[in-house]
C-alpha cells in the first residue's frame, strides 16, 4: 500500500525501491525504515512510498490514511496467504518471541525446550514451501535486533541444509534446534560487548569466543536434545582446518551437525547488516565462502547450501551489482551464483562466470 511519508513509522518495510532523480534508488525495497531513514526520505522530498502491511515487529501496520491500495503493490511473500502465514511473516514474529526467551535467559531462567520447538517448527514447515524466501531473510536485518534475527535465521538455514543432505526428519529438527540455540550463551555475556556499535577489541573478542561453552552449559541438561545436538552447539565455530574455536578441532573431530551450523552461521552473518558492517548479497557471500574461506567448511555442506540457489529458475528477474536489471536464462549446477543472463535494457546475453567483476545483488522476482 502507498502511504504518505508523514504516516510512516519505525519498522515499516518498503515494498519497492524508492527513487528520486537518479537511476539508483535512494532506498532499496525490503529496507526496514528507521527514524533516520524516514528523515532521509524527507530530505529527498519523497512524498509517499509503498510499504508492506506488516511491520518488522510482526505486527500489522495500519496508517491513518492510504494514498493508494492497488492490487500487486505489496509483496505476497510478506502477507498471510490462504494456506497460512508466509515464512517472512512467521520469521518476523519468531524474532520477537526469541527475544522474549533471550531476555529470560539473561535473568537466569532455564531454556524451555517446548517453547523453542513451538517457535521453530512452523518456520521449518514454511521454509519447505518457499525456499526462495530463505535467501531473502537478510533483507530484514536490523542492527539492534541482529542477535535475535541471527539465531532464528541460523535455525532455518541449518534445517534447510540438513534436508538437502537427505537427513531424516528427526535429524533435521535436531540440527535446526542446534542452530537456533547455538548462540544462547550470548545471554551470559556482558551487554556492553553484545551491544557494542564498533569493532570488538582483541580482549572483547576473546570474551565472545566463550559463548559456545556458555551455550553448551545452558543446554547440557535440556531434555529432548540429543547429545549430538549439544555437541554441535559447542562446536559450531570449529573449522576443518583447525582455525576455529573454542578447541581448535579439525576434520573428523567436528560433528557433522556442527559443520552444518557453522556454515549457516557464517553465511547469515556475512549477509546481514550489523553495527560495524553492511549487508552483502547472498550470491556474493556464497562465492566469498567458497573461495576466500576454502578449506574451512565441508564441501558437501557447502554444496547443499549452494543447491538452494538453483531454486531461482529460468525467467527470474535479478538486479546486478552494477545496477542493471536482467533475466536468468540458464543456471549451471556447478556455478549456481553465475548463470547465463539477459540484460533487460539492451537484450545482451552474458555469462556471469566470464564477468567476475559483476555479481547478482538480489532476486527481484522469482519465476518459481
């Protein structure tokens, strides 16, 4: 729905790119508005914008007045559909529910595994129906909510990877639970470090590196969690080459569940906006992990995550890092992030594998 700038509030989600007098958008679609961003729109003399009917908090947005309420002006992926809430809507609600649990852990309350399952399981079901949305969760990242959003997203991604690796349903749930709870130990660290808005010092990072052990202590006596799941939680920052923490384990000493969570954790962290870094394209991040961090992650796990990008089929519209719009013509399984594409403006057909300086910024519309 299109609403006036004066009607906007913090947490509104843009449905479309916002342009002023240039070809580059002032703000991209799916941006979550803050008071500062609303002021930027006013500076650019933007009179109205198209936003979703739901806020980043998961609550409905009901402005006093609507400029236009046209069919197709909103993203159906955000709103409830006939077959139930979408993954995006469930995700936004789950973040707020996780936040409540996290605050209770800070106060010394134990983990209520029944409540954790209640939050997580509907997300796994929804993710099966809308795989493309899994790779769009980073758009909803907010600097001050990152910790909560990250845990939800890692749970979803871990479950997705496990399913692609043909784990049975019980194992998929356990892997997802491990991803969901991997950072619960953060609740036991100083809030000054957790909420710091600049890069961590060496000493502060050493404190952060204690969170896998703290997480393990919080889950070690939790019923309905397997020992493998608990081991995965304490090992989720270990890397195959021994460069991880807290124990510097290598190769086969790292549990298969932990290898999945480790990749999901890194992938979402790199795609998300935080106080000291901007968000990156999932396509670019997958390439960075495959190339720059080669040897740290299990190749079977990486292949399972990469397979999700095959979901963006022929006909999907994309935005490139140079601002151009294009259409996917063909995706090779060996290079899912660099398909054959057609530039919409010029009809030029190029293979992104031969144009390494350009990458896919995001999927504009999926043909699935």
